[in-house]
C-alpha cells in the first residue's frame, strides 16, 4: 500500500507543478524568447507563494510580476535600475541559472573610453552607436557616411 501512496503523492506534486506552470504562462510577454521566459517563469514560480494576492486584493501578484520584469530586463537587456531595487531582485533570483547571457557596456564605461581615446589620439575613428557625444567642451559627431566617430 505504501507504493500506492507514494505514487499518489508524486502525481499530486506533478499536478501542482503543472497547474502553477499553466498559471504562470498567462504572464508571458509575446516578445520574450523561450530562454528569457523560462528564466522569468522560474523567478515567478519560486516566489509565487509569497506574493499571492490576499482575498481583499492588494496587488501582491502585480508586484511580483514587476520584480520579475526588472530582473529579466536587467539580465537580458542591460537595463539599469535603482541600486536597492536591483539588490532585491538579484537576491530573489539567487540560484537561478541562466546560460549565455549577453554582455553589456554601460554608458559610463563608453564615455571613459571616448574621453581617454579623445585625449590621446587625434583624427582617429572609433565606432559608437550614438549620434553626438560631448566630452567637456568638445563635441564628437557621428560621420554617417562611414558610421564611425571622428575624434
């Protein structure tokens, strides 16, 4: 009889996971790749019990969905947010494994490169994905014919 009880318990667990996954699926954005969605769904399912809406409403689920988007946008798109918020979502996501994440360069890092290069090298060309960069009192403009920045 023990084997039957164990099988029933496993079936109940599988059914619960399936229901939670089906519930979470409604929150997938049409623009999310499979990899992005799997990571965000794991984030949602991990914290869903703590963020269930109380009977009187309260928007706890909306808060969880917002936090999951902040985490995914930071991870996959390189968006930056308030330090306290990022610390919170990164702590919530601790242990979620995502492979082949894109690498991003921040605006500050790009500007440091432009300033360093602009001070050391004249009439050189550097590629940037911007129209105009101002460094101190000097403007660096994009030459559209070559898609390079003339310093």
